[in-house]
């Protein structure tokens, strides 16, 4: 009886050793493949390691975070969010949660899904262990996301709060950083985005005015000429006693150009707004990245 | 006691020692891993891994590769990725136990893309069963595909005197017979008559082909233009420029209306055929999905 118990324990020990060895070797192999830039194979091996060690949320989380690096190297940013959603967060430490929220938000940000990026970065600020002294990356990413959503004032506020509440900065540092940030987010530099409703209303009040409001002057003049021409055509036919022509073709052409011009002015607003926003945000992004490296340098020099 | 110890010991190590067992365990493990990738929707990894196994003809046996090809094909079928599903299902070899479900699934995916000849060929080339549900399924699918190819003679040859025992196949076969009757007896409206009617009264040809709203739209375009042309002629004669402008527009819409009525007869007929063919395609999926998926 005693022998059988001992032998049973021996078998379990051996099986544990075998299985432990398997997933450890797989993980090491995945890391080596990643190091030599075999990203497809590395990604598969990370998944294999997770498969070989079920029921270990911590291992799953760290391995999936490693797999995220493969996806980023392959520029498969859109897959990062769904990959990290597999992680069971409730049993993980705050620092690991922080990293997962950040990587998810970064994945969504890099795949131009800014609403989801905002939704995923926000929980990291509610973590108990969140320290404004250390989480520059999260704050920077959040401001970049807000910039893309056109919430520049909120982005300015988030970064200002970060500077203000950071204990590693001296009063002098804070003053310099605040001034630099204010110059980056100078309200006069922000693009003046147009309203679709306003453009349409203006075009209805006077043909071509909506296009002019959207800074599309050529289209505005063309719309004014076409609407005016169709009205003249109607009046001319009334004067020539072509009443049916005036009532049908004249009215039809006038309404076509008048209402069509109003609709056209509103269609162009989002495109024009996007171009303005893109130009401003591209400039802002490079300035903010430079600004954050400046903050990092101050951090390093101020650290005890 | 020593013997019991050795038995337990050998049993625990048996999978690692026995070559035959290793193959089975490895196959099961690889398949489980493939399903793990599928469950977690790791599509790129699934494709990469399946290709690795399928391309390695030295290390992996044909049976093993057939199982992997079928598993991957089925997963891509679930992901509604038709191209990749067919790619893997077509790699299942003729001697595999998975060949029949693979060939039928791949064939129906070809059918969904209107490649009826290819679909027929794939199902025809699949291993035959002499009796039972697989035999009934084969006859049913080939009959349905003959109908889609408009080969009514072949459909009658397969369906006449065929009384399946399986209730799903029996019900679907009855629908196929109804569709066959509809397709063979559906009357096409005459394009010439439709055009002539539109020449007499603009839009009347569209009413004849069963498109009343288009008829009204055509009438409201052509008739006012005709009246405007007449008014301009009466007020200014041939010297009036507006007469030529509106006369040209009237002619354009009038002739366009006649032409539209002529081709709408053909379009309406084709739309009805397409609707019936869609129903046939859905019907052909029903027993295959029930039996294999």
C-alpha cells in the first residue's frame, strides 16, 4: 500500500516536471524567436505556451503581453485589443492591469479606433496604485487620444494636472513645463472646425454662403451662379409667356440647384474638418512626444 | 507490491515510450491546440500553424495532415472565411474518413459563389456511399446542383423515383421539385410588347412588366417635357432655342423609356430566377449543416 502511494506521488511529480518543462521551454523558444525577428513563429509559440499552461491567469497575462510585441512588430495593431481582452483581470496586480490597459489603448490608438482607445485607457487612472509620478506614458497616450477626438482643451487639462500634481517636479520645473504646454495648446492655433448644420442653414439663407463659410469659395460662387441662372431662366420664361416651362422646368432647376447647393455645403464640412484636424494633430503629436521626453529628462535629473 | 509499482510507473510513462501511442497523443494534442487557436480567434496563428503541418510531409503522416486540414477548414467555415475554408477542405485526401464532409462543405461553398459546375464536380468526386443517409445526401445534392445548372433532364433523372428515408432530405427534395416546376413553367414577359406599350403611353411598358412605381417616374419625366417642348414651339416656332433644348431632352427620355421597358422584361425574369436559385442554395445547405456540422 505504501509503495503504491509513493509510486503515485512519484508519477505526479514526474508529470508536473514534464509539463512545467514543456511550457517553460516553449516560452523560452518564443522569446528567442522574437529576438531574431521571427514574429509569426514567435506569436504561435506564445500561444502554444498559454495552451500548455491552462488555469494560470498571471502566466496568461504576461505571455499575452509578450505576444502583443509580435503584433506590434507586424503592425497588426487592430488585433491587440481583442487579444488582451482574453485576460482575466480580477486576479492580477495593479501594475499588470495598468500595463494591459495601456497596451490595449495603444493598440486601438494605432489602429485609429480612438473611442475604444479612450474607453480602455480611462480605467488605468482609477487604479489605487496609479501614481502621477511614474505613469507618464499613460498620461501622454490619453492626451494623444483626446487630441485625435478633437478634445484639445481636455487634453491640455489632463497634461496640466499631471504636471501640477507631480511631486518630482520643483516649482520652477512646473512653471517652465506649464508655459511650454500652454504654448503647445495655444487656443489661437487650434483649427476652427465648421458646423454641418450652420453650413446648411447659411446656404439656405443665401446660395453659396455655406460653401464660403467652409472656405470653399470656388464652389460657393458656382452654386450662386447656377441658382441665380435657374431663377433667371424661370423669370425669363414668365416674361415670354412660357408659363408651363417656367412652372415646371424653371421651378425644378431652381430647387435642384438651391437645395442641392445646401446639401453639398454640408457634405464637404466633415472632409474639410478632417483635413484641418489631421494637419493640426500631426504637428501636436510630434510636439507632445518631444515634450514628454523633456519631462522624462526632468524626472531623471530630479530623482533622488 | 513491486509489480504494482512498475505497472503504475509504466502506465504513467507509456505515452512517452510507445511510438504508436505518441502519434495518437500528438495528433490529439495538435488538434486541441488548433481548436484552442480557433476558440480564441487567433486566425493568423491558425493559418500559419496549419500550413506548417500540411507542408511537412516527412514528419507528419497523411492521416494526421488530413485531420489538420479538415479541422482548419471547418474552423474557417465557422469564421465565414470561404476562400480559406475551401483551401483547407480541398487538401483532405481521398482516402481520409473526413473526405465526404470536406468535399460536401467545400462544394457548397463553391455553390454559394455560383460556381455550380465546380460544386457538382466536387460532390460527384467524393467517395460514394452505397446506402444510408450519405447515399441520400449525395443524390439530393447532385439533383439540387443540376437544377442550379438548369439541367432539368438530369434533375428529373436523379429525383424521379427517389424517396429518401431521412425526413429533412425528403422535405427539401419536395421543395426542389416545386422549384423545378416553377423554373420550367415561368413565362417571360415580351420585351417587344413592353417597348411598344411605352411608345404609345410613356411608362405603360413598365406597368406591363410589373414595375408600377418606375412607370409613374417615367411618365412624370416624359410627359411634362413633351408639354414644355410643345409650348415653346407654339410660342416661338423653330426659331426658339428652348424648343430644341427641351425637344432633345424629351426625345432622350422618351426613347430611354422605351429601351428601359424592353430590358426590364428580361431583368424581371432574371430576378425571379435568382430568387428561386437563392432558395435552392439555402435548401442544399440544410441537410449538410445538419449532418456534418
